[in-house]
């Protein structure tokens, strides 16, 4: 009987600590910080994991705590026994974010991204705690001050942009960490709904996504930058604004490439929207010179997310290894003469009509500049039946 009362007192104290943390986070979340909510759930998840996995609490603990929370905070949602279990799994799925996970401690190591990768959590000294008995528990959920140098390769910025409901779907449906990071990035960048996210996971998009053959993981020393570069580019683009009739009339491949380039320049907005996000156009036939030798790469962009120049070399035929050598020269000159000190190494893309993906992946690894090879198709490459089924773009604009 005495032992039962002791457990009940512990559950009540735990509920008080969680309640105080909830009230604190609600105030901060009202300022529009999704990361505050995730930090709270991560902290509660660790708190519960520590108590339940080590058999400190009984099997009835989460239901008892949830009932007490609903009694003390009428109208509170999202803290049922089931939700508390989800928070525990959230913490355990990302225990690597807890710097003290290898130490038996109840301190939360919530990590908030800072530009220099040092993270801190807000001061909680202004929070009024309901009793002295809950102080220790409260501080185990939300520490007064915490800072640590984090793993700079982990995409914390994306992590904190993804709502908790999406995180639940990701960690329950996908066990591979790289796959989880992929879906987190897609959700953060594309603002996916839960239904859209679940569809991607069910289709196993991570393992079947059309990633462009590249050597980014080998040539970009920053793993986070390499991951962003891999996710930035696709292996094929539909450039349906290119007039293939003009190309077909030409005999010279070089002239054909200039025609493609000209049509891209005339439709640069469409090209950038097709190519990806955060691209800024610098110029075409960009003049490079070193030791009296001139070069003119076809298209030059700057990508804000990668903080790097991206040079695109257009080819109307099948991929050839000589294209990589040509691109290497451009990248060397760009990095030596054009790149600013705060920018990342320049990236090169060969955009050709066709390529053997396995062959490209094999030969590109021997080059020490970050490069990739993508292909493009035009509207003429779309099957006739599908082309007829697609709405006319001008008609679609009118409807919209």
C-alpha cells in the first residue's frame, strides 16, 4: 500500500513537471517556433524513456500521468498515453542527438541549431514551478542552460522544420537513418502533407529515387554539403520548352548545342524552375581565362543553399568521358579565379541527351572535382498518347 502511494506521488510529480514544461513550450511555440515543440517532445520522450525502460515506473505510469495532465489542464490535447509513447519512441529513434545518451542522467540534451553549430536552450528561470518537489523533474525535461558542439553533418535545420506528426510517420515506417534523413529533407523542402509523405515512404522513394550519378560524396569533404548536393539534382530533366525542330535541321553538333543553350536562355525562368530551387543565373558562355587560354562554359549559376557556383555543360548527344575532362578544367579555373573565400567548391553538371548511368558512376569516381551527369528530354520524347492526354499549357494557365 505504501509502495503504491509512493508510485502515485511520483506520477503526480512527473505530471506536474511535464505540465510546467508544456506551459513553457506553449508560450514559446506561440512565437512560431516548431522546434520548441519538438524540443519539448524530445525532452519528455527522454524523461519517460529513462523512467520506464529502467523499470522505475510501473506499466500503468503513462496512463496515470496522462489522466493527471488532462485533469490539471482541461482541453489539453496531444498528451494521451499513446502520444506519450510516441514521444518516447521519438527520443529513442533519435537518441544520437542526445549528447549524454551514454551517461545515466536525466538532463535533456535538446539541440537547437546555431550558425556555428553550437546549440543552446532557452533560460527557464522565469517559469513558475508549482512546487519545490517538481523542480528536479522539470529541469530533467527542460534544462536551464545547455550548449554543446553538435554533429555538423546532421541536418538539424531540416529536422526542426518538420512537424511532429510527420516525424512519427518517418520513424515508425523507416528504420534506416539515411532514409529518414531523406524523407525529413523532402518534407522540409516541399512542405509535404502527412498523406504525401506516407505515399513517398510506401513507394520506397528513397531507394528508388532517380539520383544523378555523381562523385559528390567523395569530392565534397563536408558530408552535409555532399548530401544536399545529391538531393539537389535529378538524373533526368524534362525541357519541354526546347524546339526540337530547330535542332533537327542542323548538321553540326556544336551548332545544335548552341540552339539548346539559346532556347534555355530565352526560357531561363522555366529552366531554373525545372532544374531546382535557390538557383541564380550568372551567365552563358561565361568568359574564363588562365595563362592566356580562354574557356567559355555554357551556363553558370549560383546556388544559395549549396553556397557554390554550378556550371552546366550542354551536350546534345550521348555521354562521353571527355566531357568530364572539359568540366574539370572549368571547375579548376572557377575555383582559382572566380570563387570567393566564403563559398564552397564549384560543382559541375554535364547535361546530355543520353547516358549509361552505371558507366557514368564507374568513371566519374576518378575525378577529384565535384561533378555529376544528368540527361534531358524534350516534349518530342514524351509518348504520343501521353502528349495528347496532357493539357495545353496556355489553356491550363487560363484555367488557373
